[in-house]
């Protein structure tokens, strides 16, 4: 199930949404590193996490899936948002230095085809930063947040998907150890839950964040696209009946 853009915007305006954005954004900015002069692509609904790239990056684009819908971003200046099919992005090969994909991978019907497309648009030695719900995390078990929608992943599943498509994981982070409840206690002490949850290890986290580097050669070739029209068999003329 894919969240529509209005629900995503509504969630990130809520108290829990603002907290989760702040906690995940810390990991995203740390993994992204220095984006000065880079071409940055945000995929899915990544705009709540992209503002730190606007002033430093050479170019910033925010691609939003057609099934989800799009909203203009940023609020000031020209919009960087593009509505498109994530499996057929309107980019040339090797056009992006860093892709930040959030609320993206878990919502596509064909994750392998998305990985092939991401490999195509990523520049040599470019990076892919993924944020996905942890399969056994409490956030994936509750559907009151966007992290409870779509197909969650375990760390091993995510690593295999990356390596099978010529992305080498370089750094891992965990986030959202606080429970996904709109309770006053949770909202008042989010740092306490983050510190306390980390004592029990990554299994208590709600999302997995990973930065991976593109390898030079694709491990799996892209599938040949199915033709978008139907071939009609030719009709042979009927034999005239002799009268």
C-alpha cells in the first residue's frame, strides 16, 4: 500500500511526524556527508529530509511516484519536484552523484527493477542512501505512520538486494527507537527512548539507514521492456466457395 501525498504531508505536520523526521534526518545528514557540488536526487517522499542539500549541492531534484502524487517543494523559490515513474526516471545515464530514497523502496512492486534503474542513473562511484522500515520493528507493525506501509526489510535482505545490483554497503545506521505512539510521554522524552532503545541493539529500531557505493559494472542486466502494444495476427483470406 502506497501512502498518498496528502497523508504524508499530514503525518509530517503532526507532533510524532516532526519528531521522527528530526531523528531520521540526523542519520541521513551524517550518512550523506559533504554534498557540496554534488547532483542530488530525492526519491519517494524524501523532501522532509532534503533541505540541508539546497544551498550546497550543484543540483537537487525530488522525484515523487505517480501513484503517490506530488507536492511543490521547497515552499520558497522554484519547485524541484518531478512526478514520474520511479522505474523509468527521466534522467540520462550516470546523472546523479547521490540518491536519497525515503518512502520509496518499500512501495514499489518490483524492487529489483528499481535497483537497476538506480544503478543506471547513478554516476561512477556515486552513492545511494536508503531509509526503509525494519521488518521486525514496531514501526513496521503499526499502520498509523508512513513507516508502517509497504514492504519492510531486514538488514540481511537489504544488503543482498544492494550487492545483487552492484551497490556496496559502506555505512549503516539505525533510527526510531521510540514507540510510534502519539502519547504525551513519548513526545516529551524522545531522546530518552532513543538512548534506552539502543541498549537493546538494532532490533529495537524502526528504520534501517544505509549508504552504498555504486560498482562499475551491473551485476544483473536490465530486463527488456515489454512492448506497450498488442500484435494482431494477420487474417488469411477465406477460400471462395465455388457456386
